[in-house]
């Protein structure tokens, strides 16, 4: 094989390597972007769930306070009757 043919093969292989590496980097970057988008959606859903849990916890606390007041009233009534 002559040196010009060998140089042509080397240049062709180099170009193919660069194209392959560029394609691999683009695919890897796209995959990471999609993964970050999915993580952001999941985090938003988790944040919404946490906000709802806090709101529900406040409502439960109010209901428990009311129930405790009613129980105190019932206990007092039982003491007064009994």
C-alpha cells in the first residue's frame, strides 16, 4: 500500500471516529436532558404532594383540637351527672 493510500485510510478512519464520537456525545447529552426533565416533573409532583400533606395536617390538627374540646365537655358532663 502506498503512503498516499495509507494517508487516505487514516484520514477516513479519523473522520469516522470524530463523527461517531460526536454522535455518541449528542445521544448521551439528549438522554441526560430527558432524565433531568423527568426528575423535574417528579420533583414538582412531590412538592405538590408535600404542600397538600401540610395543608391536610393543619386540618387534622384543627379537627383533633375540636374533638379534644368535645371530649372535655363530655367528661365534664359525666362528672356532673355521676
